[in-house]
C-alpha cells in the first residue's frame, strides 16, 4: 500500500508553490460556500492579509437537505477564480461529481473530497486520475483504516498529492455537532507519510469551539487547519454558527501560529 509504504518519511507536497507537510504548517481559510462576489472577495482579501496559505470556498455543496442551497456551481467557480487573481492564494474547493471535473480543474488548486464522499470509490479514482492535489476528508463514521484505504484509491492512480483531513466523527455526544478526534493526528502520522490536516469548523458546528480546537490540533502536530471564515457570519447561507468573522481572523492566525510552533512547525503563507 502506497500510504503505508513510505511510513515515517513525512512527505512534503508542493501545491501551487506552497510546501505542505514536514516542518510546514498550512492554514486554509475562507467561507463555507461562495455566496456573492462581494462576500468572496472580502473574505479572500482578509484571509490573505492575515497570512493564510490557501483560500477555501464551496461552489458545489453537499447539503443534508435537497431543499437547501446547493451552491452557485460554475458561477461560484468564476468568483473563486477572481479571488485567486486578486490575492494570489491557491483555491481549495469541493468536487462532488466527476462530471464537474473539467470546470473545477480550471480553478481548483486542491480538490476537496467531502466527508460524505470519502467512500465514493469511483469519484476517488477519477480524482486520482486527474492528477490535481486532493484534500480527503474523513467520513462521518469512518475509521482511520477506512480513511487510509480511501486515500489508496487516489494514490494508486499515480496521484501522490493527498492531504488527509480529520473533521469530526459521529459519536453518542450531542453537545456539539461531531466529536473531533485529535488522536487521529499522531495515529495517522505514525502510519502514513501523507500530511494530516484538521477541520475544527465542521467538527464543532459552533464558533466558540473553533479557537480552542484549532490550538489543540496545531499543538498536537497537525500539518494544517482548514477553517471557515466569513465577513458577516450571521448572514451566511450555510454553517452560519461556526464561521469565524474576518474581523477576528488575524488574531486567530497569531494564536494558531504560536500553537504550531509548539509542535515545531512554521506557518507558511
Ligand atoms: C466543507 O468543508 O465544506 C464540508 C462540507 O465539510 P465536510 O465534508 O467535512 O462536512
Ligand atoms: Mn461548511
């Protein structure tokens, strides 16, 4: 197995000129979804100025309800391209359907595979074949073995740029949205050379928990964090309760930078 073969030799991936993994700590930040030109450009400018490594934003959204907003699709991708042009930040955005790959590849520097698609094996293979770096999220009820096997579907197609992402798993606890499994960080890092990121936003579902869980993840040796940030979170179309306001983001970055330093890592902008 490719993920296990290079055990203990942490890979440093190079994505759009940014080093990922090893001594480097990365911060992917941006809104849950692309909503409007103003929102996306404001968010991109703020996270860029605060020192984020990459910009996130969904154009195709996996929503629990089919009646909920599903994302702006190609119009959203166009706005992400504008954000990239304006800030120079590489773009991370989700692919839900291989039929969208052609248009996604025009904009995405990293293709995100969401938690709900972690075991969509045909999608994993297609994304593996396209060669673009992938951020693979752990499924809601997936074991770490299952996450690693999912990564193999991408790796065996010859695509070596895979980032694993812990984003909370479903447990019996109902006080917050999901249970962030921080032990996944050292356990995965002992078993694979792939970089391991953490998404505190989708785990918590609540803004007040995002700060402490980000610090814990960084201090525990995560290679990066993907976090949701919005200029006006209360007006957000989805995940309003968990997105950090852009006004507080610079302070957040400094605290995460210090926590990453505890684990011997340097934030790369
Ligand atoms: C997201 O990051 O936009 C997302 C939907 O996350 P997850 O797949 O982890 O729920
Ligand atoms: Mn979200």
